[in-house]
């Protein structure tokens, strides 16, 4: 299994399209983070003696909690784009007709699916850590003269850790959907539809219980502060949902790969 996973990871690393997509996401995050530095620096400079900050005008909050939430949210917003990496990595196998060659190297299709899943998860882990590091670096520029220790506080590390876990798990869902459909476009399209259901808040308004079952909604429920955000479930429920989605879709991908030819 280790050798198969290493081989799949090597294939991903040598895909130019994967690096282009990852580079665009990182560049976008750099631009957004740079634009927020001035906002955060001004807000930190105006923290009251009682430790209250207004990152957004008219919304006073305890400074530590507000800045940690902003840090995590800045990473979380990039999770909308990270599944694109998984879709490209999975779809390349079918566009280039390499699946048959992969099956010659790893004839057991279940083992191949697991190896591909682990390799894709490893690459997503790397990119999401880069995203979290960028968020931390730009937040340091804002808080370095006030409390640089905030960035290594338990709240900040836990929040960034949750983001990384969500980024990997949600990306694996898109990976599995792409394998099932054998199409990068379909994998991305289904992911966009699932995200749109969360972002429009349609299900949240009608049936919060159904909204809580969506991957992006589960990410919100896990990462965001329930005090300042309208959430549809608690963090424990979110963890279960986020684990269930990649397990179910990966199982479906294994079944689909087993019952189809190697084209």
C-alpha cells in the first residue's frame, strides 16, 4: 500500500495542472490576506483597555476571540477553491487514459482507490497547511505589537487544525465524485452545487437539519463561532458529517471503478 500511495502521490506532484490550480489558489489567498492587513492593523491599534476590538465597525467583540475567528475564517474561505485540486488530480487519470496503466501496476481496484485517496489527501494536506501558514503570517503583521502569542494560542492552533482537517476531508469528497463520474467538470459542478446550497442559506432557512448534512455547512458548524454566526448544528455533529461524506463517496468510487472497464 505504501508503494502504491507513493506512486500515486508522485503522479499528482508531476501534474502541471495541479500546481497551476494550487498556485492560483495560493495567489488569491495572498491578495485577499494582504488587503486585510490594513483593516486588522487599524482595528488592533484601537483595542480598548478592556480588550474590546471592532474589526468591523459597529461590532465590538473581545479582541482575542475576534482575531482568532478572523484568522480561521480567512483560511476557511479558501476551502471553497481547494476541492478543485482534488478534481484535477482525479480527472487527469481519465483524460489521459492512464487508468489502464495504473491497474496494471495495482490490479486490485480497491487498493488503487485507497492509494489514490491517501495521495490526494496528502497533497491537499500540504496545500491547506500553506494556506494556514499564509493566514498566520499576515495576522502576525497585524498583532505583532499587541500580542504575537495569539497566533500560537490553543484557540488559534485548534482553529487552524480544524480548517486543515475540513479542507482535506471536503477535498476527498470532490475527488471521489470525480472518480465516480470520470469527469473533472462533473466533480467540480456537483461540489459547486453542494456549496451553493450552503451559501444561499436556502436549506438552513427551511430545514436546518438537512443543511447540517451538507459538507460546507458542516465546515461552518465546526469552524465558526456560534455566538456571531447562525449555525445549523454543533461541532460534534459536524465532525460526524465530515467523516461520513468522504467515507461514503470513496466507497461509491470503489464500487464504480470495480464495475466499469479501465478506460
